[in-house]
C-alpha cells in the first residue's frame, strides 16, 4: 500500500500537475497562433512567432541530446511549400535512438514535450534579465526600484509575444514522438517509486515534492499568465480591426 501511495504521489506531483499546467499553456498558445494568422495571414506566425519557433526546435534538440539521441536532421525555422498542402512544418528536429535503451525510449516523452518544459523557463529568466524591476515587483518586492528602461520593456514584450505565438504549439508529430516513450517512462516511474518508498513515507514525500517543485509550478503559471495576456491583446486587436 505504501508503494502504491508513493507512486501516486510522485506521479501526481512530478508528472501530473506539471502536465496539466503545461497543457493549459499549450491550449492558450495554440489560440495565439491561430489569432495571429487570422490577423495577418500566414506570415504573421513567422514574423510574430519566429523566435518562438526557433526556441521550440532548440528545445527538442537540447533534450534529444541530453537523452543520448542521434540527431539526423535539423531545421530551426523553415517556410513550408505552399504548393504542398501536406507540408505544414515550420521547423523540425529528426533524431534516432536505441530501442533497447529504457533511458532513450523514456526520453521520447520529454523530447516531444520539450518546448512546454523549456519555454516557460526561458520566459521567466528573460523577464528576470531584461526587466528586473518588474520581475522583483512580481515577486512582491516593491522596493527594488522605480521602473525598467523603456527599451528593455519593448524588447521583453516582443520576445514574450514571439514565444507565446510560436514557442508552445505542440504538433501532432511531437505528440506522436512523445507517445513512443510512454511505456518506457511508466517503467521508470515504477522503478523510481520503489526506490523512493524505501527511503521516505508518503506524507513526507508529498511535502518534500511540493516544496521542491513549487518554483516549477510557478514558472508554468507565469508562462500561462503571459500567454493569456497575449491572447486577450490579440483578441482586442482583432475586434478593433473588424
């Protein structure tokens, strides 16, 4: 019973809750991409989300390398063939792995979902770097200074819009790749939960994981809030142009 509780707690806090928060961000970001196309046509998603698309593909690339996959072909940003209706890819990372390696197999889940994991971190770190006064205010420090320079704020806004439009949108190919590693990931969870059950009781584990992962949860919430603001801005712009 303790083992099952441990596995449920680990799965829920380490995978389930981040997965739910990430899914919400992806849904909002997908709407941002659709709105950008509705406002400015095909090129709007490139001009308004190009840096986000590059970050998206770099996320796949980085995590694929971390899991020991062999990179075969990369396009960080590309223009699809408009004469081919099946060509809709704005970028890709092709990779190969050892089907007998549990680690590399499980890695497919994280590779497929890599942008959802990395883009929130980039958004938060970019905010801390470019607009530190606003970042400190967001954390509740009202004594950090007066305001951030306007130029930095503009650059920050452009980067946030780019990531919100082009960074998070998980493609069917990404989801297919992620599904190939689910069985291996489940095996890893079963093994790791058994190890945790040997060294910690469920109540203590839940408290420790909650404390450890709270910054991760807040990062997702921040990314979701930024994406939501971009969504409302795009909706207002679309309404104003009608």
